[in-house]
């Protein structure tokens, strides 16, 4: 795991910078400008197959590459949130430490935990309803 000092692999650095830049309004404006320019050039190229192929190929390549950058950013963000939640659980007195690193369990184990907490939630709702209906 990388240290908080900002060190990391070249791909992590590249992914961070690119993902941040891709989310900027100027990037959207630039992409929109490319599409408008392409559309305006349609009559010049007689709306040919090559004209269409340029935009189709370009957008496919950009989309393909962005999927990996977005997934990398999502993975890092998700892992950071999990670590923060784990720390909160660990630091909170009375918290169930068995919930630490819960995301590593398989589906069956997660379903068992979910059922357990659904049962606890149902019991808590019954108690709340009982207090509401209790005459004062």
C-alpha cells in the first residue's frame, strides 16, 4: 500500500491526474468542441464512411481507456473508504470488530451477516413502535 505522501506507481499518478482532468468542465467543453467540429465537417467530407469511422473509432478508443482509469479511481476511493470505516469500527468502544474487513467475505457469509443485522433492525423497530404506542 502506498504511503500518504503521494508516492505511488506511475499508473496511479497518471490515473489520478487523468481522472481529475476528465471531470473538469473544460475537458467536457473540449470534447463537445471535437464533436461539433466533426459534425460541421460532415458536409465537407460528404458524410462519408471514413468521416463516420473517425468519430466512431475515436470515441471507442477513449471510452475503452477511460473505463480502466475510472475503475482504478473507483478502486482507490472504495479502498480508502473501507479503511476509514474499519478505523471507526475499531476505535468505537462496543463496536463489533468482526465487521472489520467485511468486504473480503464471500456472498454467502455476507448474506448471513446481512440477515443478522436485518433481524437486529427489526427488533429495534418493534421497540420504537412499542415506545410510540405506550401511553404517557
